């Protein structure tokens, strides 16, 4: 029952850092209680927070790269899309920062990240986790 | 050598219907094509010291060369060049509903004079229709093309594609490039438009990852690498994304490497999708849904249960089609090649039903 209570508990508010400490395009690891999160500032200035360790072999995702997901409709063409992904520093798996899902295997639960609300409040990056 | 009697070749004739996905019809010589060639190509083949097809580089250590000894014609013509023998030894002996003829004549391997290669392909198709496809309704054929002229190859597919005898287009697994390259896409476009499959088979020009190693046994053990490269190329170049109805058959490639390739390719796709973002799905999904493999040469492990487990790992009961490779030395009998570790229902699918749905019989 304890775990159920925990799961249903309202998310707690965590202050990650000051706005200036997380520049657009950057990611950093943040501990929210027992959880490790990757907190990301997208190029256009909004924030995302996801599970901080990769479901593959547990690399620290914040050490990877945040980018607009590459897409294409024709062989040979590369288009930068609106979807943002974090690319793992080790084997380069991608995870969608809005959904936490792998673009390659969106149906695979064990290959996804949990997502958390991340916002700017009074000049501070705040995560609800 | 005397003509083989049916009962000598096949004492275990049974009733299970069979569709054989890989049977080789043979020219006696390229001069058979002379009546079907147009000038200026005709006289280049007709003259006594004219064009000869490329030879296989190895001398065969097998007792009857590339042929199964009992399929030899006995009069110097190559095994597989005599329709009557094919009918008696294969079609009638094994309750073959359909046999898919897969040409061993590949103008794609003629690396010079591309228009000549295209002319050869056209002549071969006409020869095949007249001498094989229209002689026995159980025989289905593969369209021969010269892939180095993709637009002309597409026109050839249009020209003969409506003939009810043709079910696919045959391409050799070449050593130096992949057919997934957009240069070849007119061929896939024509295949899709005519509702024909694309099939890949080895040829005299097929090489291993180290080219041509000194011994035939080395070549013969390693050549599945050539199909693997072609299959990887089709997926990586987005052929299955661009041609959403295209069906592909990998013939005589063996198939037990498929689980490894699917795992390796899927894992690389998770890592490297960004390089080929036009590929929309996991590579293994295209393979399961769009690609078939033929049984021969069947592996023969000490524990047949292991073979069944390899089959299960692929994750599709439909991916495998029986093939004999008649009249070649490594012929597999339809009633002996599949071990009892394969459930009866699966054996039935492999022997006929998978090919029936793939080719639309
Ligand atoms: S640890 Fe992240 S992709 Fe392997």
C-alpha cells in the first residue's frame, strides 16, 4: 500500500537551478529525492525533465545531446523536425522529450523515460516530480 | 549416364502438395538465344567466336560439377536444360503444384556494353516464355533484366510483366554495390506496378566478404554475406518505405543468419536512425512483413531442435518457402529437408502455403 500512496501522491516541487545555469540546448542531471532526472532547456527556451538514466545500460542522459529529431520523407534528405529528443551519450539511443518514448520503438515500455513537468518560476528552473 | 527413372530419384513420393521456390532452367549454350536476339546483338552471339557468358571461377569438386549426378542429361547438355527431365524428376516425382524457375543467366553481370546486356535480357525472357513457361503451367518464371540500365529494365518488366507465367524479377547478389541505391529504383517501381516480387539469388559473379577465397568450400560457406549486404541495403536506402507494396524473396541464401541480422540491424537502428531518418520502422519489421527466404540449402545441425528454435526466433511462421535448387548438387528433397522438430502445420506452410500467399497462387 505504501507504494500506491507514493504513486498517487501529488508531485513535489523541486528547484533545479537558476535560469542562467541551464542555457538553451543544455541538459543537467538533478536528483529529486531518490530519482535521478535529466533536466533540459530546449533551444526555444522551454524546459523538459525526464528519467536521468538510460533504460539501455544506464548512462547518464544529461551527458548526451539535445537536438531536434532528424526526419525525412525521401532517401538522402535530412530535415530537422519540431520534435525534440535527447540522444544518449553511450549508444546514441534517442528519446522524445515530450513523451519519453523511443522514436524507434514507441510501443516498448521498457525502452521509455518517465516525463516530469519542468517550468520556469521566478527566474528558477522548477521540476514537479 | 542413363536417364534417371522417377523411382530412382524419389522413392518417397508423397501426396503433400509442394511449391518449389527455386528451380533452375538452363540454356544449352548462349547460342540458344540467337533466334530471340535482335541485331546488332544477334550476330555478336551467333558468330562462331562470338560472345561467351562469364564462367564460374571455381572448378567444381562435386562428382557431377554443379549438377546433382542423377539430373545429368547424359548427352553433354547441362542439367536443367531438358524440360522432360525436369518434369519427370521434379514436377511429377514430388507432387509439385508450381515450380518457380530462377534463371542462372544474369545480364546484370555483363559489365560492359549495357545495351547488349539489355538485349540479352529481352531475348532470354522470350526464350523462357516459349520454351518453358508456355510448355507446362506448373512452371512460373522470373523476369531477367540488365539492372545496369534501370530504365530499360523497367521497360522490359512492363513488356513481359503481364504474362501470367512471370511472378518475380531476378537479381544476382552482386559483390560491389547494393541494389537499394536510388539508381535502381525504377526496377522496384516497375515491380510494384506489375505486382511482381523481386528475388535475389547467387550468380557466377557472387563473392564473399573477402572476394574469392582460394577454395570453393570457403566461397560456398561464406556467400550468404552477399544476400545480407543486399537486404541491409534495401532497408537502409528506404526501398520498403518508398515502395510500400514491394515484396522480396531471398533465394538460396540460407536463412539461419536472419535472427542475427535482425538483432544487429535493429540495435544499430536504435543508435543510428539519425543517419537514415527516411527509414521509418525497425529493420526487423520490414524483414518479417516483406521478405521471404527459401529453405535450401537447409542447415543440418546434430540436434534438429536447434533449427526449430532458430525458426522461432525470426518471429514469423510465414517467412520461409520450400526450395529444392533442382538440378544442382545440393538439391533438398521436399519430404526430407524439414526435420520433424518442425510441427506438421508449419511444414505444410513451408512446403506450399507461404509461397502460395507470397506469389498469389
Ligand atoms: S546506455 Fe543509453 S543507449 Fe546505451
